[in-house]
């Protein structure tokens, strides 16, 4: 292997920026013309989240905190380290800086002296705690956290700068905030946005600034016309804020006395102002690449020149040892001696037993994907973007010699699954445009085989070669959304469908003997093919493995068997000369029998193999007559929403069928989905179990743990800047190729890529790249353009245990103010303090944890470091001095999210029951996927018999189209079932027939937009609450970025039957609008829920439940026959 030398480099990036922005237009940098040389000017620095003191500006850059004099100049590093540090906020006197740091896998609030020194950690909760500001007296840091909220929202807290207990502000939610000078009021943004960079967004999550009186939580709303207003800054009698009300985000001012809004810094065509902070005599703001200072006295703004010198650790090129979790694709060598892995943009060859790991590509900053090993063992193929667009690359399997590049035509695309022909001369592959291709590696002009019908997750085509390399079988979607098996002849370039379209036929595979074609077919999963519909979920379906006898002169492989003596000529009874010749050809190891297909009568030569019917995921073939069948569990039939574990996805159970013995045996279970491969000779298998990879023989079930690959030597050379450049271009390619709108909503993608390219050269950390991605794709103006993940500095997670309680400070001790009851028979809703035998009550004091005395000079969660999931001894008692105390052993939770959600749902259900006198049901739908499906099945049908229903879809995160829920709620009485004993039943029986009211809010989105849209279309009832998010597009199926990050491009969009985009960037408005008034929430009310109940009860009063009277039994006046004649 050729190793590259390690180079340590320091980056010196001087930048001097100037210009006036007060009441002036700002312009983005002009895009350079294609092919132009880079300008000599230094690249713009992504200096973010500035804060202002009397003498300094603090900001974050590359995950570190820096300061620079107000006049600009050389920046000084204030906070470094392996964690991610951001959002500095000066204390009112400028002596301290509060900031948000992520260390040990936890995001918390820290403070550090402004002149440098040792940071102090203030918060210790395992949830995300983010520094927001300071109280006016400088004694407390204001921060936001979701620690006690059940869903989506964050709340505002203060914590003493010296450490101690956090105190919640009396507001139901909060995101950004700034105190009035006297501390009695707060200008704040009540909630966050899922996509804050979405340009021209006007859906339900448009941000707004409210001014709350902390004495009673009453609010005044800064006037707006559905604009996005954020980042409030209270200075004297003025609240400054950022807004897009006139175009790109600019700075505005609200006069608290006159209630008028004026423009402060205009921004007609420039980059959005990202954030701003007020300090003595001015406001500092960052405009995506520049720091600017606005003087509140002169009302003028100027740029602040900043120079960064020193090492930027995240930009250093280095040799990195990879984790098996970074493996994206795998391929097995022809005889199973080596395995190819795609990981971190490289193709690695890993020995099954002996030898070293080889990097076959050695291409930092290039994405090499989808490796495949030729059956003759000589060549490895993969897709690479080394030339700017993806092409097919071929290289000797030992990694030596030149790389052969095969262009795959225009327009460029993404390509998947290179599949070598058995003769190692051709490669079949698919592309994002639903096409199946084949290319001869010696005459490399791709030939299109076919095109699939629908762009859906089921569009995989799943090609398979015949043993003689003359046929390709594949599965194509039909107009009925089922799949049919097709066979393509390379000789005459013709395709023929070989199944009848009345079953869902997939996963075709030729037997290695060339006589049979195997495939999977379901005759009972037609509804499952509506993949976007919730009605496709939770149904127990099973399929069979079938075999097609390809020639009419071949006997059935399942013909009745009988023990017979061999004939005198040595032939077995039933074997003809043709079979003998074919067997002879296979036996010499060189010749391959020609595959002949007699299409006439093929349907009658299709047989069901004696493999048990299961929910099959697919099949593969081993040596002649060997079939491997992978079964997957039927998902979501009875799973409780709170029981699901996203870290343990469903696995596969693989069985081995032998056509000769006609027996099926368990082969291996616990196989990670998509990770089972058979070698070209059929004698070895590769598979993964919980991220560990194994190679074993295909002839018998492997022993547990046998054949494990040693993956601790997988290393690649990582050049972060080269990778960022590649991923930047990759991001734009994904938008270009996957957006459902080929015109990208009018955005010139090529020009946009040029406009933002200058930022690349001065990125200081991976978080900067994600920020760049979010900002640039925000111009597309669509929901679901999400960005996430990436190669951040590695941290070992240190758990913090939680007890499912709220605390308050009493007599210098932490007291249990509220204990969440949970539902201990539901594992996901387990409450540590309500377990049998614990007997801890509200009012008890927490005195010690594992014999460590608990004091209130530190946040209580500090004492629970490392206790999650472990037996922990608590000392509790009624007195602060410890008298009367006792010890109990509990097992703290790593997260209270599910427990608090369950508690909120149960409180809502009980409140609806109490307010309605038991007449109304309450059902909460957290999403329109697994959670919503499970919750609806559990809570809706268990409340059949109620006279109406409140369906709460606030904070619904979407998933699928909830047609199942709507159809179930549409049921009306059709007939009554009369019996002699027992009560009558109305049919359909499992229904709630009375009025239905759905509660919606701004955090209901995607499928959560579609559900109330369908609810309204079906005229099911009344919508109460506020407008939904307005993001009704779909995402999925994108190639991961080379370092594990992700970016999405909406590839499915939904419009109404009248030919309009009715929901995207609009949302679904309620019939009855109700805000969550902070003053009412403070008093213990849920205004939206209470209004929904009132509406339902009013409708019940106007339309009382229908009653039915059993008719009189008919008197048929029967006449019996006379007897005795």
C-alpha cells in the first residue's frame, strides 16, 4: 500500500472588509465566469454568532470561540478543544463569555473569563442546553433547553453564573430572548424553526417576536405580515430584531412606546444577516462572511476587518482509522478470500483471514462508490466522481496498474449496483433516472435495457445475470404498482415479461446450472405497494419462492421421487442424454451450459418451492440447486410507539434451501438488512450482524461468531479541505438530479454553486460546511432540504442518568416537585421512581447519590454522571439534615423524552375525559409513520363507545399519507347486530361515530400537513389550533456524503386534484384559530385542547348520538306439516 506523508499545517487567513451597510444595499459576491482563475482577494470567513462588549467582539469559527477588538484586527483564540463550541454571549459588564459547548457527547452551557482562563460548566442535563443571554444584573445565564418538554419545543431557563439550580421562566416555550433593561419583561421568539434558512418561507412556522411581562406572562406581539422575525435585542426603549419582511434578512427596530417598526439596516439583494447582538453603543451582526458593527448613536454601520492566525485543527490532513459503522457498500471476492468495502469515499480490500488491508483507490477528496469484483477475480469496478461526474472505473484487483474509466453518457446521473456478468466481460447497473443499463467493458458504449415505471422506494429493478452471460432477469413495476419479472436477451436486445402481473414478483435469480429461474412472489401484499400510504403498514403478508423451468424438455425439479436401481448403461432413471451432456459441461469447470428459454408455456412450468411462506425480503443463489431466502419481520402489527428502539432496526433471518434434498434449514439470523452476499463461485457468504462483518462457507450454517473480519486496520488518508470541496459539489449534484422540479423553483443551480463557492476555501470546521449547505440550499425555497451529520471530532459519550422528575430547591436541598408516573408495563414509559418497592414521594428530598452528598451549588444532574442504565443508590428523606432518610436503588434513564411524552398524552386524555364528562376520546398522533400508526391502533379503538373524539396531531413529524386514519374515522353506522344475549353492536363495530375535532399547530408538518388536509377534504370535522408547517414534499434515497453527512433534495411533491400546490410553503390553516396564550398556559390551561373539547361538545349538543330501536320480531305465522296420516 502506498501511504502519504502526514503534513501539519497552520492556516493564516487575513481578511479586511469594509463598506457601509446603514440604509444601504448589500450585494453578494459576483459569481466568477466559468474557467476563470480564483480572485486574489482572500476568501470570506464564516465568522458566526458575534457578541459585543465595550471593547471586544466574540464569535465562533471552526467550532472554537474567538475575540477581536471592536475596531477589528488580529483575532485571539478564547476557547479551543476537541468539542464544538459556539454562540458566545458577553455578560452585561463584558467580563465573562457564556457559550455552548459539546463535550463527552453532551451539549451544555459554559462560561469563561473574557480575557481567557478555565471554562466552567454550568449545566449537566443530557439534553441540549444552549446559551441565549444574560439577566441584566449579570448574575445568571439565560439558556434554552427541551429538558422538560414532551415534544419539539424548548423552554427558557436561567442558571447562576457561579453554578447551581436552573430556574424556568414562566413561559410555555422559548427559543431566542433578550431582557428589558429592568429585567421585568422579555422580548423572545416563542419557538424554533425546522429550516431557519428556508428563503421566502411563509408557512406555519414563520418566526415571530413577542414581548412578555414576566409577572403574569401576558404578551405583546411585534406587528408583522407573516414575515420571519427573530433575534430580538432590547436596547433602552427599542427592540431590535432581524426580519425578512422586505426581502433578504435585515435589521429592524420596534419602539416599545409607540409600537412602530422601522428599518435600520437595509438589505435589498445581499446575503441574509444571520445573527446579531447588542452591546455598549452598538449592534454587531454577521452577514454570511462579514462581521459588521452598527453604531446606535450615528445610525451607521461598517465592516469589521478580522484576521485569523493559528492552527485550525479540523482542517489538518491526517490518517484516520475507520469504524465499521462507516461502511456503505460491500462486495465479496469470487472465492470469498477478500471483501471490498466502500467507506469514507475509498474502496478498501480486506482479507478474510490473511494479509493486509489495501486501499484500491487512494483518492482523498474523491467519492468512490459501489465496488464489485469480477467473477474471474482479476478486476474491481466501482463508480467514481474523480472527473467531476460519476463514471465507471476499473482496476486490477491488487490495486496496481492504471485505472480504466468508462463514461456513462449524458446527461450525468447517479449510478448504482454494478453487477458483473459471469464471463467478466460486461457490467449491468442502474441509475437514478430509473434505467437499467449494460456495458461491455471492452467496447464501452452503454446499452439501455429498460426503464422502470415509478420513482418510488420499490424502484430497484434488481437485475441478475444468467450463468452464460446472455440473459438479464429483473423486476419492473407494473401499472398496478406490483412487480413483474422480465428477461432481457443480449443477443437480440429484446425484453419479455415472464410473470402474469397478478402477483408482486421480485428478486429474480438464475440457478447456476442454467435450467431454472427463481423468484419471490406475494399474492397478498398488493396494498403494501402503496408505499406512501399508511394503509400499507402493519399487515401480515407472506410470500413464496418460485422456480421457473426454463426449457420445455426439462423435467420438474419437484417431480415425485422414487428409489430405483441404476440402469445397465449407468444412467439414472429419468436422466436423458441432453441432461448428461449439460452435466458434463459443468463438470469440467471451464465450459458453461448455454441457457435456453422456451417462453411458450413458461407460466405452467412455474412451481412453488417447498420453502415456508414468510415475509420474504429477497433471495440469492449458491451453488447449483441452493437458494438462500431472507425473511424479515412484519413491522408494526402490534408494537407500541414507546417501545420502538431506533438503534435496533429489524434484522433478517436467512434460510438455506437445497433443491436436491428439497429441505429448508435455518442458516443465519440477526443479519443486517441489505448485507447478505454470496460469492461468485457460490461457496462463500458475506453478511453483517449488528455492524460486525463475517465471511463463512455457504454449505452449512455458520457457528456464532465464526468468520469475523478484522476491521480495526481500515485506514484512509483524510484531507478535510479536499473532502469539503467534493461534498460541496456533491450537494449541488444531489439537488440537480433529485429535485422533483427540474427547474429548481426557478433557481439557477449552476450560478448558485458559483456564488457560494468562495466560502469553501476558508471553512474552519465541518459544522461550517453544514451551515454553508443549509444557507445555499435555502434559496431553492422548499421544505425538507435538510442537512446533517458529518465527520466531527470524535467524542466518547458520557451518560447522565435521569429519574423522571422535576426538582425545586427547598432548605438548600433538591426536592422532588413532580414525579412522572409513567406506565411501567410499557418499557418505553418506564418511570424509575414508581417501580415496585421504591416508594419515593413528591416532597421527599434528594440527599445523596451513590453516597455522594447532593448540594445545590451545582446542578442536580452533575451527580448522575455515568448512572444511566445502572443500579444507582439514592438517599432520600423528609428533612434537609438527613434525619429519617432511607436508601433506595433505582435504574436511571438515559433520556426522559418518551416518558414525558407519555405523561403529556395521559394528562391530555384525562383532561378531555374530565372536561367532557367521559363523552370524548383523546388520541395523540406523534407522526404519520410507525408512531402514529401504533398510537391510533392503541388509543382510538380502545375508546370505541365514546360519543366523539379529539384527535391531537400537534408536533406531528409526518412520515406517510395517513389515509388509513382518515378512512377509519369516516365510518358511519350501517347496520345493527342483534343477538339474544349480550348487547347489540353497531356495524362497523370498531368506530367512533360522533363529532371529531383535530388539533393542529406549527410543528405539524409533512405527513402532519397532509393529515389535516385529508381530514378537511373528507369533511370529518373541525380543525382547531394554528397553521401547520407547510412542507408537503417527500425525501429519501440519496447517496450519503463521503464523511457520513447527509443532504436532501425533495424528490416527491404532492399537489391537489384541482391542479394546485395547495400546501407547500402555505400550510393548513385551522377552522378555529387558537394560540397557546402564555398567560393561560401559566395558569394551567391548554387553550387549544380546551377549545377543541368545547367545539366537540357543542357539535354533540347540536347532533346528539344516533340511537337505534330494534324492530319487533317478525311473526311469520309458520304452518307446520300435519302428522299421523
